[in-house]
C-alpha cells in the first residue's frame, strides 16, 4: 500500500521495493560512469539479474532514472487530498511541494545525482516532459476540484505549470549551490504560489478562488 506523502523524482525517499532498488543502482551507475556510457546490461549485471528480468520492471533505460513514478504520483495525490478544505489553494500547493520533496539525510547525494541527471541529460530531458505532464495533471486535478472547474481548463493547467516551475527552479538552485537548503528554496518559491494563486485579481485575499466565465 502506498503511504501518503511518499516522494519521488521531485522528492526522495529510501528505495523499499525491487523497482526502487533497481532505480537506485541505475542512478549510481549513471552518476559514476555517465548516462550514455551505461548500458541496460551494465545495470542488470550490477543488480545480479538478467536483462529480460530488468525489463519486467522498467520498459527503458530512461524510465529507470524515474524510479517508482506511479507510486510517487499517488503520494502527491494523497498529500493534496489530505489538505483541509479551509487551507487556501496556493498554501496547499506550497505545503505539498515542501513535504513531497523532503529528502532523508542518508540519500541526499543520490537524490542530487538523480535530479542532476533528469535536468541535464538531453535524452532524459525529452523523456522528462512526458513524466512532468502526468505530474502536472495531479496538480491540475486538485486545482480543478478547488476552483469548481475541469482539470483541462486554462486556470488549473496554468497553476500546474507554475507549480512545476516552482519545484524545478528550486532544484536548479539546489544543484548549483550544494550548501543550499532545498526546503527553504521551495518555501521561498512557494510564497509566489500563495501570493499569486490565493489573491488573484477579482477575488478576496486568501480565498484561493477566481471568478470564471461560468459564474
């Protein structure tokens, strides 16, 4: 059973399953030897399994860098769903981002390596756009529920893009400055979510609601 708040490619937790362990092995190899220089056979050999067995867990080398992505998305959904209704929208997004991206001390360096790969390796950047689309959809669904609209509508989608950008900007700074605090960066960026989402033009401060063409 997936635990609420479990984090993932935008937040780190210790690997606790075979899929998670295989991803961790792959990240270590990618970080040490390079993504392009590491083959699926190398990863399988390091894990002590056959190549065909590895493909039962991951469909491609690119997907290995993302780990247990579906579980991570469910963890994000749970964080957002557990937010009390009286917490404004922007605040709910900021709080979820910070909790989702909590990284235990013992895997900080591995998580740094994972995120460096995801944000800088061209082959992974292309694949990441597909994964981030699913991540944004979770945010959009939460926003749509709060705003009484549809997830595919412009406002939920815009907020989802802003939320993703907030997270990626924090990671970009965190990777550039190893001594920086990821939670503090997310909090600082999240302040824009609170101010920009919770006090839009035409609504009262803190309501987290903006009139739409349906009203």
